[in-house]
């Protein structure tokens, strides 16, 4: 039992969700494409040990909210997917895109090629998403995820967030960022009307797909 996506064989997919029903539902979808699933039933205390003790791992399908109400996993799914990316493991994040989730996911989004909502997760989207993940890990980055150094204008700041405009992306849409999304050295200089630079995926079609790296003062 296996499939080949973008030239890579996928034999086993690890399914991670702190909700048992969701976990089993995702596993059924994976099994529809003739791939074996490993369900993460037990709580995980250490991420390094989690990867070290896996005897085989071709890909991961994970929810984002893994530690909201339990100690099921020490980090949330976005950070886990980022860890997988660094290890060359294709990982698919399946989560409801609540407003809070966007802010939590964005700092890791440059290492998460695909995010799907549960209602869009099906055998066809699974195969296509894994293929996109493998492609990016091989250096074939899609247009919407390529980054470009660009000017960013700080429009306003309050206790919780920083509102920015990215003229090269969309002059009329304000992007609301949390303070935690900025490096400490950048956060301490932010003020209204300040211009700074960052690398941004300027061909992103939706605000939820935007991500920022390589922040620098103007």
C-alpha cells in the first residue's frame, strides 16, 4: 500500500489530532488512497523524542490546535509542521481557519506549503497537497509562496496588534499582525508611519496566506 507523489513514495502517514473522532476521520480519508495510517493515540511530552522514536514516517497530517485543552502534544500543529519541513517531511495542516489561528500559524507559514480546512480534506486534496509539499521540499516553490523583499508601512499600533499595509501586495487592505509575529529588535522600533522591509509572498491570493520573513529596518 503506497502512493507516489512528485516522485516520492508515501507508504505511511502519521495522523495527529487531540480529538479522537477527528483523528479517526482523517485516517479513513488517508486510507482511501491506499496508504497506511499511524494514529497518534498517546500524549507526547517531547518533540525531539517524538521524531526519534518513530520507526517510519513518510508524511504527517495534523490539526493545528494540539494543546488547547490538554497536554496531548507540547506544541501546536503549525510549529510541528515547521519542524517536519526542516526534516524534509511533507506535512499537511488541517484546521479551521479562525482569526486567532491565522495569527498563530503565520509565523510558521513559510514552512507550511498547504493548509486545508476539514471540509476540504478529501482523497483528491490529500494527494494534491502532499504533492505540493514534496515539490516545495525539492525546491520547486509555487508562485504564491515565492517571497520578495518589499516595503511595509506601519499604520497603527495598540496593546495587542500592529496594523500594516503592503503596497506591493494590496494598497487598500490593512493586515493585522500580533506583536509576537515580529522579531524583538523590530518590535521595539515599531510606530505609526514607520517604513520597514520584509520578505513577503506578494502573489498570495488571500490575506490568510501571507507570511513575512527577513524583517529589517528601512
